[in-house]
């Protein structure tokens, strides 16, 4: 039979996360980045750090989220079409100023898909040869800019549209291209 002190030691060891559970470098990239930016936004806007206000702010931020950030919002239940609601797993720890890495560790235990999300590699538009990219990648560039190419049928149409919009969305890349 365990003594009371032995039981409390066993209970304490069960509750303390081990070093194997800590996030590795680059793991949960989208979770850590999104929640880090979100936490800074909360501090900058002087939001009350209570669960209800944080949940409202998450849902509001997720309405504008695109790509991988939107997928993260879906997984935590902050989008209207989400199947689960784990938003309180984010709002409650944030209300106590828990580091976002720790929140993501906990979310990983609940749903491993959250930590499998990774941002796409960013293309260096100042050096990349657009003619060598696939149409899918050209479309992705336009999508990231919030633009579309209506009436584009050929690869050259997409390249023309990107080149035309580059000064607006990637001025440094546009300037570097004109200097070549």
C-alpha cells in the first residue's frame, strides 16, 4: 500500500509534463506563429484578458485568416464551419498569459493535426524565374495577394498578371527585377 506522501509524489510526477513532450524546433509552426501574433494583438489593443473576450477576438481574427492560419482556426473551432470546439483550450490559458508554446503543446495532445500544419516556403520574387514555376505556384502567388486572374488561360497570362501586380504587393522584388 502506498503511503500518502508516496501517492502525492506519484500524482505530482503524473501531472508534470516530461521533457519528451516539449515542442521541438519548428514544430507547431502555424500554431505558435498565429497565437504569438494574436497574443501581441491582444496586448496592443488592450483587450481584457478574460476567456470570453479572448474567444470573441479569436473568432474575429479567424474570419480574416487565410491559408494555413484559417486551417488552424478550423481545427480549434474558431470558424463557422468547424466540427469541434476547442477554442476554450486557447482562450483560457491565454487569459492567464500562458506562453503560446505551452498552449500548442497542449493542443498537440488533443489533436495532432494542429502541429502538422506548416507554412509554405516563400518564394523570393526578386530572383525566381516565373517562367520556370508551375501554374499552380503562380496561382498561389496571386491568391496570397488576394488577387485572381480572370480570363487567364495560359501560363504567360498568369506571369503577365503577377508582373503587373508586383509593384503593388512586392515593391522590393519589382525594383530588383527592373534593375536586372
